[in-house]
C-alpha cells in the first residue's frame, strides 16, 4: 500500500483542498456554509436604488448589534463569518444564465467560524434578511428585474424559484428542449436542475 496522499478523494461533496505545510500535500477538510445571490440587471430602471443601498446598510448595522449583544450574553456561542462579493458579469449570448445581462451580482456567503457542521439556521436567516432588505426596499417591485447566480445554489429555493432566478422564463423553455434531446432520462440532475420537455 502506498503512503502517497490520493489526488482525488472518493467523494468531493462539501470538501475543499488546502495546502498542508508539514506534508506539502492536500488536506481534505469539510466546510459548512450557505450561499445566496442577487443579480442586478444593467438597465437604468433595474439598477440598485439609494433606498435599497440604505436598507442593506441598515440591516447589516442592526444585525451586527444583535449579534454583539448575543455574544456578550453567551460567550460560548459559535461565531459566524460572513462576506459578500460584488461581481460584475460579462455579457454573453451563448449562456444559459439569466444574469449575464446584469451589471453586478451580490454573492453572499455565511459559515461558522470553525467551518464545522452542523450549519445553524441563523446564518440562513441572516442571508435571507440581507436579500430581503435589498428586494423589499424597491418601490417598483412588481416590475423590477433581478436574478440569481447558480455558482452556489440556494437549497432553500424550490426548483421553480431557482430556475426563475438563475435562468429566467425565456431560457427555461430552450433549456428543457436541450435536456430532452441530450438527457431525456434525466440522468444528470440535482434538486434545481432543468427537467426534460
């Protein structure tokens, strides 16, 4: 039996590769996190408004105060780490994504500081609150276009919600036809995947 570290573990779900300084080989470590996205389109009427930016800022300030009080009351609470990436997308006609016409996308992540399961529901609620702060501050919500990015799918969404955010109504029809042609038995699937037409 070889002492070499395998290059690929048998199951990659939930694992990330880090460099081990002692062995100079990969270490497979678990990472428990939740991610959510919100893509803002590039048409003038769809851009983030001042009210939305203020709502997001207010939400984050209020949540910080809530978490500081909770940590002070109970120092044994697991600490949560969160961050937001603001990503701009490159327009493309040859993509399934609903959000390649967008100006930017918020990619939001939250995880326990120690990266160990179980992941707590307060992190999920925190990111949902962040998205809701942006969405609900919109006055013209019924006509405002926004989407999501399927880099890290949101397991809290139904298939229909995810497909609407990630692909949009127009592309779902075409994607279902492609799925019917190349994978009619739906062999390649995950909870939000496109079903064959």
